[in-house]
């Protein structure tokens, strides 16, 4: 099909203001960062959600015998296109041509795309606009249609594949980036989402960082081009918004999660991060299927000083209503919101600025394009080995406040010891290694260490402590022969299987070996199976990286985190260090560059700091 009826003016996008907004954004970036304009500028990615329905195979919602799907929502499996993605598929060829025409249409309006992804979330036949591919079919679509089409018409536009969650990104990369795969020569980057994939939205942004290290390592092993881009292409918090929920602590927790994920992924070797939503309405819409999510900035035009008296709190394009109850932010005064960090000067213009905006701004303002992650890690307290950041000498109670990562699905990792509740373990009466905490909503949580590695994340996760479900490991702590201080943590049903250290691939990236290594079940005869277990403090320690220092078994990641960057290739200062404290207590720290002390400072509870230096 030649797509003669394709709207080469992209009229809808012009009339809705989308094109103008992009042009204004491009101009703003040029004016704000003129020294970056030639090499970087405003990079815009296009990501399709669904082909036109006439290109799609019928789904389970369509009438029997239908020639094609009636709607763009949903998708047939294992591929959405009507006649597959083989070389002779006229619908796949037409869909590739659609990409071509879309890119050309925008270019004619002055919007140049940096890249496109093949498909948003190809593994999910979503209830909204979707087009599913398994790894084989996406590879064939690239090799047979999309790759050649873009190479011919838009060779400067980068093609990124996958565009889904971290659980399967290594599997897809190993298959499609292999040099003997015909799609590999067309692929310029890997796009990755931060979602956990299940229905527990408090795991979003909390899973898969060790897989990011694996991906970077695999690219090196496979000798993939050094300019291959790894892009965090979508992240957002759902459901609803911090403004609508009215709980500042939750809005703050969402901001801290954003920064954790960005710093951890950049340290692993990724190249960028995209917040899915730039601006939404007060409840996280509009969304035609009620999938309401959060964004750093919200449009609340009814709060503007010049708003008419009867201006509605919800505009007519928002069809979701109030699925999560009243919008509590609307019940707060201008002064109350200002005191919570949403500046009155913007609220007076009809804009609610949320903590996410300022938190992420610590990165976007100081870690400009061209920066490079360098080694940076929060080490144990200097001097006395009994002193911890959040637990003073002589104290046995873990500090830092409530552990909000004591949650099923969180990865068990190893980090320098900080004496916090995220590193506090109990060998309970059932012989499970158990942790306790509360979630962001204040509900108590408890989880136990799993008995076997997760198939997608390749390490031990936290899981239910239910004995009947039989997912948690049952462990015995036995002394290592010939040692007075070391123990083996042995699976009770197998005297030959122990808890072991599992180092990160790519040597831990910018964090180094001690920055988030995994744990697994393995043989008991290796030094990595030797632990220290202090039942009075709940610390489980390892000297696997002895020359670098002791590490502690951790739920997810520590409260106190750091990201270090060489920014000398940018217009900014030569270096930037970002310190994030997720704890409910302040933390004192000393910043050292190699062995030289640069700064001694303190960071308040639940806050972020950026230090720039030459």
C-alpha cells in the first residue's frame, strides 16, 4: 500500500498544538544551552503504540471472521500485523512506510526526530492502543521492513528496539543484537522501561538494575558498536498524582524513587532517562482508558489568579471522573501548597509543581549531555569499624527510619554497611531470613529471602514468608570450619547449598563491585559463601570484596546514595556529585576525590544535594 491518504501535514498534531510545543521546546533549549546546541539540542523520540486498525489482525474482541481489528486497542499474539512480518507482508511494509511518512511530515514542520522505537511495550497486548511482537517477530519486522525503510529514507534517525521492562531486555539483546541476526545492523539502541510488570506499582523503578549491568556487559561481549544507545525510554508513577492524593510524603517518595533509578542506571552504563509525562491534569489524565499517572508538573488552570470564578476543576476532555476520590490538593490553600514546596508563583499561573520536578532537576541541571558517570559510592564510616552512618557505636538498633523496601519483589543486594533498617535481618522461628517495614501508604510489610533465584532477574528476591506457599528459603547458620567469626547460611533442605555472593557483571559499572552485587544460592565451598551474621544488629556481612571493604545484605539499595559525574566535556563545572538521602534521619558525610577530602557536610532527612567542583 502506498498510503496515498496519509496526512502529510499531520493536521491533528498541528491543530492540537503538539508541533508548536515541540518547536517552542527546541527553541527554549537552544536559548538556554547554546553551547550544547550543535551536538545535542532537543532530542525527540517517537514511539508508536498501534498501527491503524486496518493493518492489524483481529483480536479476541473482534467478531468471528473479521478481516482486521476494529480498533487500535488490544493486539493479536504473537504479532499484531495482519499478515505477519515476513518479507512479503504488505501490511508490515505499509507500517514501515507509515514511519517514513510520519518522520518526513514532522521534519517538514521543523521537528527533527533523534530516533524512533519499534514499538511501545511489545510484550504486552494492552487494553489500550497496542501492537504485540515477540522477540522473533520484532526482529523480522526490523530486518525485513523497518530497518531497510529507515536506512533508505532517514539514515540519521536512530532505531531503538525492545522498549519494554528490564526483566527481558538481556534476552532480547542477546538474540537481536547478535552479529548473525539480520536485524542487528539496523539497530542503534536499546530502549527500556522502568516498570515492574506486575500490578504492584510500588515496585516500579525498584527492579532490574543488576540486569542493566548484564545488558552493558553483554553488549561488550557481543562487540556491539560503542555508540549503541541505552535509553530509559519511559518512567512514571501510577496511579493518580501527588497533588490529587494530597499526601506530601508519597509525592516525596516518588521523587526519591526517580532519582534512585536515574543514578543507578547511569552508573550501570545507560545514556539517558525519559519521564513519560511532561504535564498532566490534576488527577493524572487525560487518558481515554483511565490509566491515570503522575508527572512532575500538573495543569490546574482553575487555581490561576485570572481564572473565571466558575472555571471547572476538571475540563470536558477528562472522562475519568474521580476514580480515586476527591482531589485533595484542591482543598488546600495557596499558602498550604506553597509551604509544601509547590510554589505559589506557579500556582497563580495554574501550574502545580511537584517534588519530582525539583529532585530530577538536580540531575538535569548539572549532569548535562556529554557528562560521564565515574566511580562514586557511599562507603562505610571511616575509622572505627563499629560505627555506621545510621547506627552510632554501641547501639544495636538499626537507624534510618522505616524500611519501605521490605516488600515482595525487591532484589536482595550487597552494599557498604550503613547500619540502617534496610540492612536488618531476622532469622525467624521458621528459619527464614525476614525483614520488616512499611509501604508508602503506611501499611506494615514483611518479606523473606527467596529459596531460589528469580528466572528473569537471576538473583534472590524478597518473597512471601507464608510457609504454605513455600517460596522463602529455610536457612541454618553454621560455623565455617576453622573460623571463629565466619558462618555459612545453608539451605536447610540441602547441606551443600548456601547463600553466596553473585558479583555484578561489568564489575558494577561506576559504583564498582560493592555497589549492588546480587546474592544467590550456590556451593558452600567458595569464599563467597562465607558470611558474618550479627544477630544483635541483624547485619549479614560479607568480605567477598575484602580489599575494597565489607558489604551488608540489603533490601534493594541503601538509604544514602551517591552519583558522581565527570562533566568537563559540558558547559558546566568539571565535576558533579549528587547525594540522595532517603532515610528519615540526617546523615553526616565526607566527600573524597581519591584520597583528598573535598567536603565534610550533612544531608537532612529525605533530601537531595548536588555538589559541583572544578
